């Protein structure tokens, strides 16, 4: 998980510390990375098999 968030933190740090510009593709990439981290951390309920 730490390596997944590293790209987002580096991009945000570049924007705030180095005054870099992010284009639309960069924003979409950040959203996708954050969504993937959330999806990885969601625990799905286990399905019980009927008939046993």
C-alpha cells in the first residue's frame, strides 16, 4: 500500500513545493490510484455455500 500511494504523494509534493502543473491526465491518474487503494482495502463478505 505504501508503494501505491508513493506516486500520488510525489505528484502532490511536486505541485506544492516545486510549483509544477498537472494536466487532466495527471488528475485522472491520481483519482485512479486513490480508487485502487480504496478497493484493495475493502473487505468483501465471504459467501457461504449452501448444501453443505
